[in-house]
């Protein structure tokens, strides 16, 4: 059978490129879970690239570090690999030719913008098409899942969601506190979980409750399952079959047409066996084809996402 193309909603390779200070090649560096050669081998047709800032970076340096990672996106990912095509508008995905791979910029946590909407608008202009309000901790926009007080969105955070709506940018609820999640559901036109699994199968704070998943599905949002073993199985020793069970569970909640994939490659330390980097992506597709109709698997792999793009 011909390999099935895939859209992957999350990786942290820009962080690794930044940390490598020019010593890593996006083309083929083995240190990268996601590089061009591995994307091509895994038949990943569109890869989302997160801008993620380590929490210890001083506040006044965060926007500069975000720009630094975006510079690696332009100079190392796009410029040196003409087959990588920047997705600046959602319609650009449809224009990808054979052999080309789409590249989408995202923001994992609004820490980079502080409380400055000018900085956020600048990031939109540079190509950011998906914004997660938080990582695990609190910032000016909201509380993350690991923030003990469990607060929701701030006034600034609500303004970020409204701007995302205007710009036809996804608001990402992965990493967001539960209270913040429900507030996003009230405000966001384009809510999504870019890399989260089912809490009822693996009781991790980063995963979604059944009520959250159902709310996303009812609002037309997507849930993209993540390949990080601690989010798949509580002992962290996870197989591809264990990951498939999360997809199955979301299907049972009514999400068969609203499930996608969000690997979190280059942002995870443990790996699922036979799913260690982007080149192994088709192993997951083959496993899914054992349990689901080909049409449903095409949905999980890429089509569900394409059918839920902002309009």
C-alpha cells in the first residue's frame, strides 16, 4: 500500500536548533527527531513548528529568543531546504506539490509576548498560525496545568483569544489549566488541542478529561494525540497500541472526524517503541489501518484537520 501523508501539529525542533547555536542541520542532523530527511521518509506532508521558551529565560529576553527561533525557522528550515514551503495562509496547504512539505509556525505559550499585543501581532505577521496561551506555568495570559492555584484567563488572555479569532489563528488548549480551558471554549472560534491525550486512560495533568474532549468536539475543535509515553500510559512504558487506545477512546466520545496527530518530537525525552522520530510515522499509520477503515485513518492522518481549518 502507498504511504499515507500526515499532518503533525507539534514539534520542538526550533528549540533544539536554537540550543545548537548553528551546529545542527535541519536537513539531516541525527540529533533531531524532526529533520527534512525524516519528515520525507515518514511521509509527513505538513509539520507544525512550535516556538517554545524555557521558563528560566528572563522576561526581558523572551521576545528576542522567540525571534531567534523564528530566524532559525526562516534561515535553517526554509532557506536551506527549498522543498520546505512556508504555510502563510491556510489555503497554501492545498498548493503543496509532490515532494514539498508544508511548514507552519506556532507559539507554545504566550510568554514571549508578555502583556504586549504589538508583539503578538508581530508574530502573526511572521507567520504564527496557532497560539497556545500557556506552557505548564502561569503568565500574563492564563494559568497552565501545573500552576497550583488553577486560575483561568486574565483580561489580557481573553484579548489574545479575540485577536486569534480575528486573525483566523487556532487557540491551543494543550497545557492550559482546566478553568482556562472552559473560558477558551466560551471565547474561541478555533479551539484545538495540538498535543494531548485522554485523562481517563492516563491520569496526567496534561491530558484532557472526557468532558473537555466532548466540549471540543461539540464546538468543532480538534484533539491531536501526542506520542509522549508519560501522557500515554502511567508507567511511561508505552507502545503504539497504547497510543491507538487513546484514539479509540476519543472516537467513543464522538470525535472520529475530529482526531489528529501531534507528535511533540524534539520536546520529549521518552519515546514510543517504533515511533522514535518522524521517519517512523508510517508505523503508527499501519497500526491504525489494522483497527480502522482506510477512510477513517486518512481522517486521523490529515483530512480531519483540513476539514476544520479556520474560514
